[in-house]
C-alpha cells in the first residue's frame, strides 16, 4: 500500500469560505474525506499549518518514510527558502500543487522555491490538482 501525505500551508484551512470564486466552495475536510474514500488502497495522511517552521518539520519527519508528498505550501511557495531546502534535503518525492493558476496571478507568485526540487508541479486545476498529484505517485514507472 502506497503511503502519501498531503501537506497544506497557510490559509488553506479556510477552503470553502476563502474566496470561493478562486478556491471553490468545498471545505478542506470535505475534500480530504472524498479523496480518502476515492483511493481506499492508498494510505493518505494530511497536515496543515499556517506556520512555516511546522511545515518544514513535517516535511523532514515524513521525508524518508513516505512514498510521496503532495505539497501546497501556498504563499510560502514564493517566499520560503527553508521549505525549498527541506524538499531538497529529503528522499521522498514531492509534487508541488496549487489550486489556482499561479502564473495568471500576481508576478511574485510566478516564482517557486520548491519547484527546482520537486518531482513535478500541478497548477490551476482547482482541487483536482491534488488528485492529479496523487495519481502521479500511483503510475507504474516505464
């Protein structure tokens, strides 16, 4: 059984109420429940924090024992050298995800400190971005 974790950064705990036109109306818990039910043969854990250091600590904690990390560091994507360094330092592959198309937003959101160290990046597909990332860990390598 694959062991994956979804790690969410600041303000993603407000999904469903925060800017629903941009992020949708489904709450974080509703979304996670649906994903876990959809993939019963995959162990999917979740962690969310608004605090940069807690995100780094979680990445380090799971970064040698999980099969994959789905990481939406939110605004920290564009500002945190520390989170980028944590992703670089671990063995577990990371897929960076964003609900919105960060390249269609403010200029500062066009840069990621995580991307150079990630297996891949998925942006702009709403909550489906997470599911696409999960599927990337379930594909059989050629």
